C-alpha cells in the first residue's frame, strides 16, 4: 500500500492507496512542535485501528506547505515505515508545464492539485483550494499552469475579527439562516459567508472574462475544508473533490515510479 500525506497549515490529511483505490483517509491537526515519534505513533495507531498492517506500506509521498515539518516527517517515515519519502516539488516529473516566474515558489499543494485536475477533468480548468489560505489556480491548454491568486481563507478572517477587535466573539463558520441578522453572532456569520461566496463567484467571473472562456468549456474544481460550505450556492457548476490532493499525490507517485 502507498501512504500519501498532504501537510497543510491547519490540517494534515493522509490516506492509503491499495492499487488505485483510496481505501482509508485520515485528518489530524498540524502541530509544528510534535516530534517524529509523536507523529509516527499517530500514524501507526490510525492505520492499525483501520485494520491496516503498517508493514504493507511500500512507499511514502508527501506534499507539504510547512517547511518546519519536512525533517520531522521524513524522520518519521524512515523510522516507522523504513521508507525515505518523496517530497513533491517542481523538479519531479509532473506532466505539467509550470509557467511561473520561479517554479520553485509554487506551493506543493497547488502543484499536486493541478496534476490531479489535468488527469481527472477536462482543461482548461480553474482550481479553487479553500483551506487556511484560499487559492485560485489556472490550467490552460497544453497542460500549462499559469499561476493564479492567493488570499486569506475564511478561517483566517474569522480569527482576525476575534483577535483584533475588543467585543466581537469567536463564532462557528456556517451558512446563516438570514442575510440581515438581528444579533452579532449572526451578523458575523452572514458577513463571512456571503462575503466569501460572493467573492468566489466574482473571481471566477473575472477569470472567465480575462481568458475569454465560456463557462461550459471550463472545469471548475474545488477542494479544501470549506469547499462544501462555500461552493454549494455558487451560480457556477463547481465540482467538489475533497480528496483531490490525495489523488494528485498518487498520480505523481505513479509518474515517478
């Protein structure tokens, strides 16, 4: 079995592939001060709890946007799985042309998502990753990655309101029952939800106009923790794939092995 690991700023998502099937996936919080042994025990316990013998893991591939955990997870993989992991970078075989000023600056998660979309959906494509940060990536004809946009995610905005104001409370990020709320919690929820959903549709519209693309000739694919919440009311036909990054990791591994 292949162990695929996606290290995000807030969450680490990992899964196990048997042949081409994702048989289990797991989510844990990202903690920069955990040791390799602590991560190893978490991984081993989750696998054994799901009736997966860790000894059948034949290799490990990692996508990470948290440099502080590179050595930690590499050591974990070597110690607990006896495998030196592959870390995703622009230097791997990707089947992707990265048209970026400096390809090494492109986040590993954005690379992996782009590879997955090229394999799984028609292009051109717009990829939206709605996590700690919110990113828009553009895939053009001939598998060209054109870059995109990066902005603060809805969770960061919510946390900033709580931390940088004296009287606004910390709230649960949900779709509000009403647009115009008669209370503070509802007003924050409405502002965040409708602010981000309106922005999401607005950015998609701008991209389509900029590239002179029709909506029906472009794949719009979303992933990330808040994708279901923010894409459900979009006026566009957005494909939601929560496992997009894990699928991309498997594709990249197969390309390079």
